[in-house]
C-alpha cells in the first residue's frame, strides 16, 4: 500500500466528521504528531501521525498547488 502524500496547509477529508458536521480539516502542524484544524468551527486537535494517516480519506486542496 502506498503512503498518503500530504503537506502543511493542505485541506484534507477525514473518514469521520467532526461533531460540528464538517469532515474537512486543515493541517496546521506536522511532526510525529499532526495538528489539524476543523474548517467548519476552527477547533484544533493534535493526533498521532499513524492515526491521522489511517483516518484521512484524501487531500481536497493542496497548499503546494496554490503557491504555484
């Protein structure tokens, strides 16, 4: 199985929605843990990278593509 490619500032779709109803999250910090911020209510959560990669569906909007 190939590794999912994502970067800082990307908007990603998660498998389960946030309690506010939105399942879109923005990556705001990367390392061993990843901090994501809900696009709907601006709440941020710090989760381990392995759990994030498991629960992420796809990248909706790449920050790298916006800069070009």
